[in-house]
C-alpha cells in the first residue's frame, strides 16, 4: 500500500512539473513580446538578444499618438455588438434545435455548420458587391453584420450542446406547472447554461476581435486593431519593438476578459463532461 501511495504521489509530482513546464513554454512568447515592447528598436533586433536594458514606454506613446484609441473603439464596437447579437440569436435557435426540436433539425444543424466549410475568400466578391450596393463599405455596421454571420453557426452549435445537458426532469416539472416556452427558457435553461454562454460569448468576441481578412477588404479609414497593427509592419524600417508594443495593447482586452470570466469559461467548456 505504501509503495502504491509513493508511486501515486511521484506520478502526481511529475504531472505537476510537466504542467508547469508546458505553461511556461506557452507563456514564453507572450513574455518575450512584452519585453521586446519595452526595448529600443536597436535592442529589439540585436544579436545576441539584449537581456538587460532600461525599459522605455516610448513605443506605447507612439501607438496612442498614431490613432490606437480610434482603432480600439472600432474593434470594441464591431466585436462587442456582433457578440451580443450572436448570443441573442443563438439562444432561441439552439432552443428550437435542442429542447423542442423543429422538423429535420439535423439538416438544419448541418446547414449551419456547412457555412463554415466555404473559404472566406470564395465569397468575398459577392459580399463586397452587396456591401457596395447598400453603401455599407467602410462602416462599422458592415463589420458587425459580417462578424455575426461568421460566429453565429459556432454559437448555435455550442449553445445547443449546453442545452442538451439540461436535465429533462426540470423541464418536465416546469411544463407541469404551466410554464410557457419563454418562461422555461428564461427562468430554467438560461441560468443553468450561463457558464456555457459565457464561454461561447468569449470565443465569439475573440474571433471577431482578431479578424483581419474581412476588415481589411471592407474598411479603409474605419480600421480595427489588426489593421492598425499592419501599418507598423515594414520591410524598410525597424519597427520590431513598435509592433510588439501594439500587439501587447491589442492582447490586453482579450486577456482581461478571459481572466474576468475564467471560472465561467472553465465551467462552460467542461459543461456536461462529467455525469
């Protein structure tokens, strides 16, 4: 028994060490990016790398002086509004596919996910022409519409998977008490799947926040942060530290959002994993 316990504790220690090593390896590029943003351009590209230096925040000041806040606001509006709309549309759609399924619900689910199979580049021309005819080019509204269509299939699939884990006994009891469909969804289902909705919303927000291809083709002056980052990428000048500073600023909101909802995110991603 003692040998079993010792081998078990040894195995747990090895797993802990391996987890810490993996975590540090994944965090290393982020830490290097932050450190690079605090260097001068010469220090950022020096070989061997400069490990000891006096930090400078000049690149962050330059980022704000070159319109970072305007691009950040465009990203907040496009990603935030589109995520809210996606959740508002995904919840009733998932309810109709999970709790009280519509006819041929499997075909409907396949249709939703099939829209993710087509490359974005294949539909860029007709989408561009439609946006041009509707006078939506170079507006935040066109980004909101595109991001909703981009994230809605994923949100429906995720939300439906969370709803299928709701105990049917609770729903049957609510129906026996005369609860309507809207009350059943608002008072019973939504509180139970709230962690799942939080994880779904966060993923949709991250996808919209980091999206580049649609934004660069449908907007010019209304630039989001990925486009703002691109203007510092030059083959003729040293912008390594400046790019690292802007990339750090771009990642702060996503990291902060993930930290604030980390409990709900973990619960949502593992919802229904253990019966």
